C-alpha cells in the first residue's frame, strides 16, 4: 500500500475530521486563556502600576506585582502540562486508532 493512499484514507476518515476539530478547539481555548492571563498582566503593568506596587503586608519589601508575575509563569507551565498530558494520552491514542484503520 502506498503512503499516498494511507494519507488519503486518513484525511477522508470522519474520525480524523472530528479529531482535528477537537484538538484545534482545545488548543484554541488554552491559547485564549494564556493570552488573557499574559496580556491582563501586561495591561496591569501599563495602566495600573500603583496596584502592582502595593506592598504585601506591613513592612514587607515585596509588592503584589512579583507574585502575580510568578503566577503568570506558573500558569504557563500548568497549562502546558495539561495540554501535553492530554496530547500524550488521549490524542495519541485516537491518532494511533485512525492510522491503524487506514492501514488495513
């Protein structure tokens, strides 16, 4: 069986179309969440420096902007881990099933 035949079978498979749609939707949602968090923080830096400069507690040296910045970084790591976990478990299993069906 030629590779072109397998590729054509995969592309015509309804499961593949559903898989691509599901994966893209999931990616878009996570991307939008990341953009909201990142640009939300950047907009705070640009337009509300007083809030970010607020000290945490009496006599504290750290301002509220530092933990929020760390929170953005942690959020980035967590959201990436969530995507990778789903991709490695669910998406790879679906992909393998589609390729197996097309190779028959």
